[in-house]
C-alpha cells in the first residue's frame, strides 16, 4: 500500500499541542508528516486552530532556524522567522513525539519561490522577454540563487529532526501563480502564459548562449508573439516560434537537471521532487524522466474534484517515471473535497494505483471531520 503522508504547518502542530496532535495524526493512518520548514507569502484560514483562525506566514523565512553565520560570504543570507525564536523547543518536541508514534518527519521546503528575497535581490529574479522582473521567483540560472537553494537544502537535510525532504518550486515558475491581487484584464492563451513564463534575465541570456541557444532570437520571437496577442493581431506561425524557442526550452531543462544533481551530491537523505504532470512541467524546465535519477521520488498532484482525473494524471507518467518512484498529492478539503466520504473515496482510489506514496494537503486548513474519517479506512485495511 502507498505510504500515507500529511502536510502540516508547524504553527498548527504547536498551537494544538505537538504530542497529542502527532498521536492523533498517527491514529488516522499517516506514516509521515511533511512539516513546512520555510514558506512563501500566503493568507491561511485555519478552521480548527484553537489560538488563531487566520495566519499570514512570515514569508520567505525559515521556521526550522538555520545557522545564518555560515552564509556570511554569500550574496543571499537565509532569514529565520520570529516564530522559530518564540518556539525554540518545537522541533525537539516534534522529533520526540514522532519517534514515540512511529512517524517520520519530512522537511517541506520551498526553493526559488521567495518574494521577500526577490525584492531584496532584484538582480537575481526571473525576467520576461520585456525585461520585467518577477519578484516572486529567484532565477535557477543565477549562481547566487542556486548557491542559496543548494546550501539551505543541504543544511536542513543535515538536521537530525529530518528524515527526508519534499522539494517544492525547485524549478522555473509559471507566470500565473496566485500573486497578491494578481490581475489580468486581457485574455491570455495558454501559449502566451507559457511565453510569459520564460526567463531572459542576464544569467539566462549568458547561460543560454553558452549552451548554444540563440537567446536574442528567442527573446525577440517571444516578445513579438506576445505583442501580437496583446494587439489582437495574427501571431507568428507556431513552427516558427517553436524553432526559435526550442533551444531555450532545452537550456532550461539543463539548468534544473544540473541543479538537482548538485543537490543530490549534497544531500544523502531521501528526496521527493514536486512537479506538475509531464504535459505541463516542461515549461518549468522539468524533465521528470531525467530527474527521477536525482530524486528518490517524483511527486505530482491532482488538485481537482472527484476521482476521474486522478488516474489520468498518473497515466501521464507511464513510460516516464515508474510507479514505484511516483507519489501523488491530493487536497483533502475545499474546493476538491466537500465531505469526509468524498475524501475517503479519493484516497481509496489513489491507494489502488500502486504508487510509492500519497500525500494529503493540508492538516490545518481542512476540517477535523475530514481527517477523522481516515481511521475507518485504516481499520478496513484499504
């Protein structure tokens, strides 16, 4: 049966009582807790938290504090949260409680998605074909950003409280990502969304050119295609555009592949790399088949209601990633799940697909009644 993991924020576990909450999570059948060790900008509704109902996390900061002095010579120094200072014994208590219950602890890590650091280091963020900065995403091509991500990942992995890692946003990001008051008054085709995601920062321009891509041609072609759609004109022929940006896409894959090889050399603990299904992740520079050799698992997701799409998402990895190395993340609450019975049905279906693991999102955001229903699945041996 697929290993069952639960995503959780550290403040939910602390506010509800580390020991009793871990024991309850284990009683629902979970074998691992993926706890956020850092996080991005968000506004979170926490329906069963006894101390707060809405939280704005300390964006871009670490909740498992790092030794910032070791980064003194680096351009980017990691930021520790106030929460970590106020809850200094949290990680010790979590490790003790999980050991007592037989649960493993996964470090849920956010990589290049960091708006706080993006505003502090605009020279290191992704930039579109018009030169506009995307402050929410450090560029994986930028050497200082890569050193920051590799270094913090390795340090988190070295901590005794951590058994494995779940790596999110360890790639180029999409243009659309839910930024604060994100607004678009013009229709954007899927092609335009993809083109707006391509980066032409200085690091990508020089790195792509060294790779063999004609970056000036690619940037001009992307800008022209976008301008045509914005103006309502006929876009350039698809074949012409593909020829111009094909080498750029290959370069972006090489950037992420080399990044993951570097992380693999620095980290000995098991790694799960989070990515979209194959049809969509190439625009992020992700080749799941290639990266499967650098990670212990590839974890994808199906964030849609019902169970019909779950099988299709998994089937998309056929011939790309073996199911023994494939994990699936599902949302356990709204808008995908309306009732505990619906959650149980989705989980049963996912558990029948011979995957390496299933992760449910997210403990603090989902009503407790949804979680309680999982005990019956465990008792039935589903």
